[in-house]
């Protein structure tokens, strides 16, 4: 059974940092790109970042570029999102999700339950 | 960046109705489009990808069509469990933008 479990969320002050983790199991982690998607309270889905299977290609939404860094450790079946210089508008539930199969332009077939990040003074 | 605009943003319908949700891209994206369903407090669920391919395990009352800039998600006969919010997402290039969502409510 595929499982994605996010951790590391919490309350942080504006300008602060937080690192989210997403532990994966039930599939060959090293063969799938991994994505972070966020959802502000009562709002829609916002794509945040993706890292390919080999951990050598990354892309970011303009809203987080230069502040967030995605990484992964294929030996630990875990993907991370390092969030720096956090803003109030980064408050959201952050989901990690896996591509359904190797290759480009793949949809997200499994999602975690999300980690809540609240940025407030 | 390519924008995705869903219509309508809100839809009220009854069990048994046929409903259609549209997703328009600001530029052509071939068939690189997915549809997701999200229920309150839950993670999104993949319904359709490549514009018209039904994800395994998804009921056949869901269907997708379109290519280029205009896409549709159709539910042929609404069931009580279908009342949720639906999102489209482009899958070509980056950012992998989502539409703003369509909330389907019970009439």
C-alpha cells in the first residue's frame, strides 16, 4: 500500500524557517518524481515544487522561488521542503504527492494528508 | 505562465443529474491535463489524466475530453459521493498550474 506521511509543520513567525518531510512507502521511491502542493485555508490548490527521480532537476512556483528548496534522499525514501523567509501568505496545508509512473508530464496519483504550516506573529 | 480557468466556480445539482465542468487554458497544452476531486478535509484524488484517461478504480460515470485549450469533465449521473470540489491541472511544462476549482453542491 502506498503511503505518504508529511511531518514538520507548525507555527512559525514571519521571516522564520521550517523544514517539511514526507516519508514514502509502498512503491519504488527512487523511480518517481515527487511534488509539493499547498492549499491555503478555504482556498484552492497551488503547485509549489517538483523534484525528479534522480534528484538533479527541480522546478518551483514563482511565489516560492529563492525561498523554498526541495530535496530528497532516495536511501531514506523521503522528500523534503526547506522553507525560509516565510511570509504570512505561505500559511497553508502542504501536501506531498507522487507521480503515477516514471517519465515526463505525469499526474499525481497518491497524496499525503498534508502538514499544516501557519505563519503568524 | 499558462493560466487555467474553470467554469463554473460553483455548481448546484441534484443526484442523477448530468454535469459538465470546463477548464480553459490560456495557451494550448495538447492533452496534458488532469482532473482531481477533493472532499472537505481530504487530500485530492486523481480522476482523469491525459485529458480523457480514467484513473484505475474511478467510476465510469466520470469522463474527460478536450485538447489544446478547452477541456471538460463530465459526470453522467451524479451520485451523493460526487459532491466535492474539482480541479484541473496542466501537466506539460512548469509551473504545473491548477485551475481555481469548481465546487459541486447538492441542490
